[in-house]
C-alpha cells in the first residue's frame, strides 16, 4: 500500500537535510563542446559526476535521489547520440548493479520502458531485483520519462483497476498510480547547466519542491556543489500555502 504524502493534502515536514533530491543532469553536451570533444564524451563524464553525487547523498543522509537521464523528448536527438546513450545506459547498469548492491543502494527506474530494447529492459529488471531490499539510499533513474506521461499513465492505470472512478476521483485515488508514489515528494530540485526550466520532469511531484538552478555543467557537479545546493535549500522558508507566522516555532513569537 502506497503512502499518501501529498504536499497539497497534508502539510509535510521540512527536514534540514532533504529526504528526496531530484536532479536534471544537464550540460553534458556543452561541457564536451567547450573541450572540442564529441557530445558523447560529456555523457561519459556525466556518469562519473553521478557516481560522486550518489556517494555524497548516501553519506549526507539523503534517502531518495532521483535523476533525469533521458526524457521522452530526447528521442528527437540525432540517432547516433540516442543509440550511444542507450548503450551507455546498458553498460552502466551491467557494470554498476553489483556496486550499488554492495553499498546497500536500491535502484529503481521510472519511465515508459516499452521503447527500450529487450536486453536493456531485462538488465533494468535484474538490477532492480538485485537491489530491491537495500535501504541506505534509493536511487531512481528516470529514463524515457516525462511528467505528462506519468500523469496520463497513472490515470489510465487507475481507471483500468477502478472503471467506476471515471465518474470522478480524488488525488488520493490517483496518487498510488504515479511514479514514486511510495517516496516523499522531492524536497529539493536541482538543475545544472544554466537553464531555468523543468523540461517535463516530475510535474506532479514537484508541486511544493524548492527549486535550485546552477550554471555548473553536470560533468563538473560534485559533492561540493551538492552541499552548496543543500545550503541554499536550508535557507528557504517552506510555507506550503501558510503564512510565515503560522510556521512551527513562529506561533509563540507571533503571540508575544
Ligand atoms: C544532459 O545533457 C543529458 C541528456 C539529456 C541525456 P545534454 O546532452 O542535454 O547537454 P547540453 O544541454 O546539450 O549541454
Ligand atoms: C532535460 O534536458 C532532460 C535530461 C537532462 C535528461 P534537455 O537538455 O533535454 O532539456 P531541454 O531540451 O534543454 O529543455
Ligand atoms: Mg541539455
């Protein structure tokens, strides 16, 4: 049974260390271009950055790290870049699954898998099964993922199970069918690479997430930059629709 932790239905805690960080890992191509390298060299370096950030999240006590690896719109890229990314994905899953397992990390993949080849789908399944019971950190990779796909897919799946809900349904009915319904919504969203947009990432789940944008290109992002992002998050006042005076700890001050 999925936990219903919607930021629009309840007032969630605002923990000092984000429980859930969601990252758009952007800027690989530009990093490579600056060095007169092919774009794919940037993707390769991007994997190293991800490895460092996973390690940092685990040691900082973050429970969930969700990263955007391939969007439903990235199929529009040149065919050779797309096929490089697919083989890189396969290679990494094969190479890293055991390592993640040793580090007690649970790996999950979200997105529409129907467009991936059989071998990749099978490797995804195996890596998920191997690491399913791990609990130091949940690393979720969004692959062929789109926020709109997520909502559409959830509505369809819900109606398949409960056709009568076509008459009307609540957020609570829909919530268990969305990707990552058993995780808290992201506390902190990070986008590297300078663009200030969501690019169809977790549209539903980011409702009350703190957004952080940095010009640092993803291959250069690491523990230090992550700590800067978390420090920025810690200075924010998360109100979830309330006034500042209503926040826990502020009430006495307001009454005084
Ligand atoms: C992000 O880096 C990785 C993927 C989308 C797979 P980009 O490849 O988008 O890098 P830029 O934005 O072109 O620099
Ligand atoms: C978003 O980056 C997707 C990933 C990082 C996987 P893009 O580079 O595809 O986003 P746009 O096209 O600049 O919005
Ligand atoms: Mg990009």
